[in-house]
């Protein structure tokens, strides 16, 4: 099931206080970037973020879900209506995210 563009727009509006948030459409879903690093994405109208220590610290009880069959578990962000929390989550995750791969 592809994600609704309206949900993407809502999440992007919630993150609008952060500079450097962007997205790319990929097979009906959306990958979310912060300052060039992948933080997560929107899959089946769910905001999922990478399972890294900073995200787990802010959301210790977050459900672990797969974005698609065969993928690694990610953390479901249930509190998408709290813009301040979302911005803090994404910002605090940044240092724990891998650098983008260099293209050859």
C-alpha cells in the first residue's frame, strides 16, 4: 500500500522548524532526510525512524515495526502531532546516523 502524499505533507509541516529536512519518493513511500542523512521514512502512512540509541532513549516504549517485508525493524513514531517532540527527535538522532555513502 502506498502512503498518502497528504500524510507526508503533514509530517513535513510538523518538521518545518528544522532546517535541512527533505524527502525522496521511493516506490510509493517516502524516505526522510535530515542534513543529508536518512532518519527514516513514511511507510504505509506510518512515520518510522531508524532504531538508534538516541531514538530509543526518547521513545523507550515505541513499537518496533518493519517498513516492508524483509526489512530491518524501525521505531514507530506514534506522537506525530507534537511538532516540538518530532523536531527534537530528528535533531537528537543526527549524530548517531551514518554518513551518506559516496557514489563512485
